[in-house]
C-alpha cells in the first residue's frame, strides 16, 4: 500500500544552517557570499531519493533569482528510513541580506511515487544586518 504524497512530504524534514562567509565577500564589489548546510532527515518507513532542487533567492534589493537542477552538490542521494543526508552549498548575493526558500523533488523508491518537500524560507544576513 502506498503512503499518500502529503504523508511522505511530512516525513522528510529539512534543517538549514546559513553562515556568512566574510573572507569570500567584498562589500565594495557588492559580493556577499553565504554558505548553508542542509540536513535532510528521512522519518518515513521507505527509501527516498532526492532527484531535483528548486531555490528562490530574494535579495534585500527585491531582486529574485530562481535556480533549478538535478540533485544537490552533484548527487541524487538515496536516504534510507531513519537516515540523514547533509551537504553544504553556497549562494552569492549582491547585497548583504536575502532570503532563500525552495523545494526538493523526491521519489519513494519502492512505489516510484514522486513528491515535493518544501524548504521553508531562511534568512541570509551579513554582519550588523537588522532586516
């Protein structure tokens, strides 16, 4: 019996830790670099494969960038029941503050049922940014 898609989505938890990369940033060049470490927790009873990602990056200026691609950091990881997958990636902004949000497209490998896992908005902010 297949789990409903919303139950599968709810069983995958995403935790994000963003970090400003001062040594790679330059305010005079309007280049603000952020790393973000993401941990994907599989709380379902099935193997889940992360197939694709979607990011919406909104800069403090209001400029919006959308990014779509296969997998994450060159991988389409298989995450077993109770397992986690962690990776670190980067975003480069033109201003010292922004917000990222998005979704992962995953598949239950047993049923081949595809589903989306929403990634709630998280803040990217350089030092001394109040926004």
